[in-house]
């Protein structure tokens, strides 16, 4: 039987929704027993949140002053130690999980499966390759621990309503001091989070300047949407790096995605193909974005956006 | 003498629209343009800039791949690397095996920095650098968008979901690159000529004594579920009506 350990992602004393998505993935494996491990300085609040996720049996709380920041080199030996009692170790396919999980796998002497989009059994999974242009079915060996990351856009967060036990766990692992946290700069936007928002408005190179990009924020505010951007818009400095959507940015699955002045390069489309409804606004009727858009409008964004905002009231 | 090791993976060029073979056994690679993984070009560019600023004395580019990978290594030499090593492998290796091979080369070359891409755009694994750092028992600074060297340390700004994070690592260390670290230089014709004379050593993968047996078995390749083309609307009025119709506004 599968015994699955999920590494919780959290910051500022709050659990990241990616954790409940990992639980959702684990729950699709029949008969799996699911535990969550919280690595923090004082993980009580996060562990209490994790304990409420349906389907979780036990939450392990690993408190250590060294866990103040998520440094992969510091967390990995602790995760590897806790993993001893499990058949599977999952983390989210966010920058946190992508940084940490391969290091855990290597310490355990096994490979890793990245970006699980579906489980077809405890050792059989589907995942995207080539920027999502191919989906592969992969079988993992049953006699080894399986370390994997879960593609969060493929799963709806497991609901609350659970009541798992919380246990403090003691982990003995020697932790390195060769890696030190310096600072983190996060633009406090007060806007919905790109990775979880039900609506997203994204702007591309066509916006032309950081100043012009404000009309994307303005439309997003009108719709209560998060803001995204193409790589071209981020590279040009119109939008912050954490807004990039796509193969190498964030993979998202909102109810509504509005692409404004974005051509629809494969690397961008990878990030949005699980969106429920895609709206494209582009002045070029031949732009590839229209091949995937549910609703397309050809025209100049600088006339369309103000009109649209007005029409939305 | 401080050395930088750079990984250059040979991958299907990023402009190619990759297609699954009709029999589901793989993707079409016959006659398809192959290039250096874009993140690895960024890694090499960063290494060159570090060397130009006096932070390194030698840049060695390394690839694990078939004999044809010499092309990508020659391009790396033309960009400015001093020497190339091809670990010849006729079948692709998984990231853990690649990390073990890099570790063998590290034991021989003793680099201060190993610069890899954050992910190969073929398998989109995003694993090798992290695994190598674990096996080497050294720091990792992944998804780097800025690298500042200061004696035996590196201050690295990383692109994370929340924004930008800065960490400090002791060297030697493994760094992996993100898109905005730099813009790689173009190769000039005279450099291509010069690169022909630079050393390119080929090592048989078997001679390294690394277990390269794959752990995972890919049983099927499928094209992704296609999204169908939707409707085109004429103006903003129709757009709003269509959104209302779907209950989205
Ligand atoms: C390794 C690698 C990874 C990458 N990862 C990503 C990724 O994660 N995410 C990503 O987005 N890209 C990624 N890219 C880049 C990708 O290939 C494209 O270059 C990028 O998505 C293009 O951005 P864009 O659509 O904004 O710009 P463009 O392709 O230049 O498109 C601009 C569009 O705006 C339209 N337009 C211009 N003016 C107006 C106007 N006034 N009104 C309306 N429309 C207008 C044009 O018709 C055009 O279609 C990656 C590339 C590589 C090599
Ligand atoms: N076969 C290989 N040859 C050279 N470098 C590689 C190879 N495999 C992985 N790498 C390096 O590791 C990085 C991450 O690859 P991956 O973990 O496969 O996504 C790449 O960008 C390369 O720098």
C-alpha cells in the first residue's frame, strides 16, 4: 500500500494552496495513506491548517530554528530522514518544490518524476514534456521510493473538513551552513494570487511600456482578476518576473484567461491550456493565440481595453 | 586557477513545434533542428562574463549525448569556452545519472562553479543541478537572475513564485540559470574558425563507471488534448455578451 508523505509549502505562517493540490493528487491513488510534513521554526499554525485538509491522516511538525527560510540544502536532509517510513514523497511543482524535491531524491539515491498531471496507479503517472506538446505515461519501479512533484494546475485543492492528528517529530540530520538567506522582495500588490485566482488578465509585448501596462492592471481590477504577462513583457521590464505565465513561468488553470497583445507562442500556451475559457485580444487575425481562444476579438488593444472597461460598468 | 564547468544539453530547437509520432513511441526528431538548450546558452554566457571580469580562468563546456553533440560543443567553444568534454552516450540519460556523471567530472576538474540550465526544454525535468549539488554535498542556487561573486562566496538572486529571493552560498557551488540572467552573445564567423582548434575530448560513458540504467519507463507518448478554436466576436459589445453568456461577468 502506498504511504505518501507530502512536504508542505508555507510562508508567513500560512499554508500555500499548492499543498492541498498535492493531497488531491495523492488521493487519486487508491488506498493511499497520506501524511503531511511541516518544516518551520514553529509550525503549529501551519500544521493546524494542514490537519484540516480532507484525506490527511497525520501532520508531522518538524520545528527547527534552521527552518526559518525554505533553503533546499537545509530542508532536504530533514525531508530525506522523515521519508524513511514512506513509499512516496510528493512536493508541489512550484519554485519551492522544484528547488527542494530533486535534492531530496538524490539524497535518497533515487530519480524524480516532475509535474505529475494524473496518477493511473501508485507507480504509473502522466506528465507533460516538450512544453506540453507531448504527454507521456511513465512507470516507476515499485521497489524504490518514488519522489515526485505535482503539477498544481492539474488538480483542484482537496477540500477542508478533515481532522488529522498533529505530531511533533524529531529529526536528526546534520544541516549545512554553506547557504544563507539574504532577502526576499515580493511586490505586495493586494491583488489576487496569479497561481490560484479564478480570473487572470495577461499582457504581452504589445503593451510597449511599463506605463502602458497599467491598463492591464486596471482591467484586472475591474474583473477582480490576477495579472499575468508573457515572457516578452517581463523581459522588457513592463511586468515583474513573478507574473510570467508559461513553460518556464507559472502554469495556471483559471476559469477565465484574457490574453491581451500576446501572440500565443507554444511556451506561453503551455501555461494556460487548462484554463476554462480563453479570451484573446490581438490586432493580428493570424496570431496563433486565436487557435486556442474560446472567444477572440481582432483589434487594437488601446481602443478595445478602455471600451471594455466601460462596458463592464 | 578557478574553473567553471558549464552543462550544454543538445535539445530540439525551441522554435520547432514538436509532434508525437503516430505510433506513440516518441516524438519526431528525424530532420529536426537541434540546438543548445536555451538555459545552457545563458549559463555559458554567464560563465564567460565571470571570466571576462577576472572571476575565472578557464571555462569547460560539458555535454552528455550522442556523437552529433559535438556540433553544440563547437558552438559553445565558438562562444568563448576554452575546452569541451563530450561524454558520449547513445541513449538519453536521466537527470540522476547526468548528475552522477557531472560529479565524476568535478572530481577530475575541481571547478569553483558548476553552471547548468534550470531545465532542459525537452523533458522539462528541472532536476539535474539540484541532484548534483546534493551528491556533491555543496550549495545550490537555482533559477538565478543575478550572480555576484565575492571571494569564496556568491550572492545569487533567484526567480521564485513570490518575486525575487537572494541567497549567499559558499563556493564551490552549483548554480542554475533562469531566463533573465543575461542575453547570450551571438557567435561570429572568425570565432567559429578559432573554435575548430580548441580541444574537444570525448569520453565513453561506460568508462566513468556510473550506473546509467534508467529508473523510469515511458510506455506511451500522446499529443495533448486539443483545444478547439472558439468563436470570433466583432466588437466589445459582442465580447461582453459572450462573457455574460458563459456566466463569466
Ligand atoms: C526557453 C524559452 C522559454 C520561454 N518561456 C516562456 C514562458 O514561460 N512564457 C512566455 O510567455 N514566453 C516564453 N518564451 C518566449 C516565447 O517564445 C515568446 O517569445 C513570447 O511568449 C512572446 O511574447 P508576446 O506574445 O508578448 O510577444 P510577441 O510574440 O511579440 O507578440 C505580441 C503580439 O501583440 C500583438 N499586438 C501588437 N500591437 C498590438 C495592439 N496595439 N493591439 C493588439 N495586439 C497587438 C501582435 O499582433 C502580436 O501577436 C520562452 C522562450 C524560450 C526560448
Ligand atoms: N545530457 C546532458 N548534457 C549536458 N548537460 C545536461 C544534460 N542533462 C542535463 N544537463 C544540464 O542540467 C540542466 C537541467 O536539466 P534537466 O534536469 O534535465 O531539466 C540542463 O539545462 C543542463 O545544463
